[in-house]
C-alpha cells in the first residue's frame, strides 16, 4: 500500500488549500492524486470525485520540472 503524502511537503499546503477553497466556493470538486509511491492514486481520486457527483474532471500536474531534478 502506498504511503500518504500528507504533511510531507509543507510548501504544497497553501496552494492546495487555496485551490480547494476556491473549488468549494464555486460549487466544484477538488482532489489530489499522486503518480507513484504515495496515496491517493489518480484512479482513487477520480473514483472519489465521481462518487461525490462530478460529471467532468480536469487533471493537471504540479510537476513542471524535468524528471530527477526536483
């Protein structure tokens, strides 16, 4: 089972809260997912959004650095 990334990267906490709060204000859903080694996976997050009632899902990345350089 992948480990949770919660609390591992405090620099992501503020942007994540800002996006989550805006999504809630706009009546949208928001979820975090990880590519590997951490939970939740993309599949788990998408399933969760669908269960909450999402009918359209946009996926974006925060990893804009070349592999191995972060």
